[in-house]
């Protein structure tokens, strides 16, 4: 499927898989006019749909789930982050995402209190960590503040 994106065209089968519908339903859309319709590349054999046309059409399909384009769109990541109730969960999250994004937690340009849960909360530093690891900034900063307060007040679960 990734190679098709480089061609800037998708097949009927690829569209069906992305929309979680049958190939027949895609063919029906190709025969419709208006917003519900889908326009194929003229004369393409087999039938192909331009990527821009697929991007317009796919969000209207019930079975289509768009891939998050950024941290604020990643519902799973943000829900997991909001659910943290222990500092260890946050430090593990930071470490894993720093490794994924930067190659190593040590590549974070912050004091290492963020990696072991001993940081003194600083909203600017929390924002820097969130941006570096690709987390949604408001969600991360809020959770980092909450967990630091709970730790400092001895209110640990």
C-alpha cells in the first residue's frame, strides 16, 4: 500500500481496504456523481483513483479510521497519558518515546530528573520534553504537573 502512495494513485482494492468496505462498494462510488462519488483516473487500466481524490472521499466512509497526523490527533496515546496515575508510568512513557523519536532517552536535552521522576515541575521544561518526544503538549504538561504534585504531597497510588 505504501508504494501505491508514491504513485499518487490507489486501486479499487486498496481503497476498499482503507475504507473497510467491499470492492463492489468502491465501484458503486465510482459510478456516482457528487460528493459521495469517486472519480477515477481517466483511461487507467486497471481502474486507479488519484490520491487527492481518495483523501477527499475516504473520510466520509464509516469504516475509515484516519492515521493520526500528529500527537494531538493520536487518541490512543493521549488516553494512555491521561490515565497514568503513577510517576513510573510517565517516566517509562518518556523513555520509550525518547528512544523512538531520538534514538535514546539520553538524547533529551533536559535534566535527567525527567527520566527518573525526580524533576521539579517547570512548565517550560515539560513543554520541551513533550515536544521532543512527540506527545500532545497540553496533555503531557498537565499530567506531568499532576503527577509531580501527587509525588510531592505524598499522594501516590
